[in-house]
């Protein structure tokens, strides 16, 4: 059990092997700047694009500037719950407090961590793989567990779960990369049966709008399929909507709460990677201009989706609201992000700020929730 009477040692993990490596660095920078150093001893843990793990005073800067990790410590987790620690892999002569950037002797083996705060987006960070490793090591960590992370990451399976819970989602089909490579003509015909253009094509297991294409024609569709196939073996084709983009933040474990909803005003045709992170021209309306009834429905559906996949800690839930619905209110749940963008200007923390919870207080709450969930895991009887 974590000792809450002493300063917690929190390892912030960032970088990673996915196409969202750079986005992860942006999130990590904000988290590292905002964590209260009077409450936490913060350890930077970077995962390089090749999957190697590094620790040190300036890991984030080394990664952001694309430098070689010559002055960092190579480290590793042992998948052993009796030793929930990080071990450095460098010769003893290379280890120094100057390298680790801590006044405590972190250079001595092993390095104990109380809580892991993953600031990883996409595969090998948000999809349950890291969470599985941390479960094996038996370290408290922020965010969803293995199941919630995996279901939130795989948009195809996620939508099937939503349909099973009568939560409205847009019509989609799932296509495998192998189908595209074997017979692209049949794939195009199959995709065009969903609806008239426009259609959206996206990798099933990626976020931050990486690999997403809005298709207005068959040639666009072909290009979009090949683009999405670069990032995943499963590709989603979805009916395009003339819709507003509504988002809501969820916080909690067994008793999740929803923030006020917000609305994205994309600077481009849709909320692409460039619109999110490059041109800084997209607008946000917080709170979203919705009726009281629709606001309640968005929050209610977001919490229902969160519970349906057994999520924990946090999530940002995204909706599409048709501008001219043919029937009903035209509200569709688009996706659920278990490790949403965490920069100071990202929607997840901004929605909580508008709901009365500051960025530093939000980080404190997430760490508390991680400790709480670890306590619940520790109550499970493993042996009879």
C-alpha cells in the first residue's frame, strides 16, 4: 500500500512507439510543469520510438530536440510483483545523482515508484499493453485498466460494445489491411454500401486524428484506406455527418462524474491532427451551447459508455451532433479516449477547469484515484 504520509514518488511516462509520440511529449510537458513538487518527487521516464526506456533530469528535452540519449540512464521494469521497481541497465560507474536529476540517491538500484502517470497516447501506451505490465509489477497507475484501455483503443470493438448497450453510434464497417492488399476493388464496393459520400476512414487503434481521411470520392477513399493501413491492420470506414463535435470529460473510478460539455470549432474541414496541434486556429466553446436536456443526455451517455467498458481514472468522450437530423436528436457517441490529450489547452483539463477543478487539482485527483484503484486490487484474494 502506498504511504500517503510521505512525499509520493511519481513516474511520468511519455514518448512511446506509436504515431502519437510527439503528442505525448506535449502532454508530458504540461503534467511535469503542473505536478506539485511539495507533494511529489517526480521522475521523468521516456520511451524512445524504438521502445527503449530512459530516465534522467532532462529526458523530455532530449526527446523533444531529437538528441541521442547519451546522458540518460537506460532502465527497465522487471515483471515481478515482489520487486515493483525500475532498474537501471548502465554500469555502476555511469550512475550519478547529476544524471538522475534527484537529490535522493536514485542512481542506486533499484528505483522504487509509488505511482505511474502514463502520458502515452496510442499503441503500446493507451491500448492496455503498458497497463498489463504495470498490473504484473503491481504498481499503482493513473487511468483505465487493461480491459478499459483495450476497448477504448479499438474503435471497431468499442462501437460493438456501445451497440450492445443501446448507445447510439454512427454506421461503420471494419476492414482488414489484408483485404485492401488482396482486393481493393471489393473493399471499395463494400465501403460504398455504408452510405453516400462523404465517408471517413480511420485506423481502428490510434488517436489524435492520425491517419484519418475525409473522403468525397472513390479516389479519396482508396487513398484514405492505404493511408489508414499504414497505422493499423484494422481500418474503420464510417458514414460522414454534417455534425457539431461535442466532448465531455469523465473523472472517477466506481462513481464517475461528468464535466460540462464543450464544443470544438475545427479550423479545418474536420478536427484533424493539424487542426488539433499545428495551426492553433481551432476554437472551443465551453460550455457547449446545448439545451439543458441535451447537456444532461451527453453527460449520461458518456458515463454509460465509461461504465460499459469498465473504465477508470479518466476519459474524454467525443460525440457527433447532426446539424439537421432526420430523426431523433442526431446525437452519436464517436469514441472514448482513456488517455486524452493533457496539454494546458487540451479539452480534457479545460472542461474540468470550467467545471471548477484546476489543472493541478485534477492531477492530484487522478493520482488519488490511482492509489484508490490499487487499494481495491489489493483486496482481491489471490489464493485460497
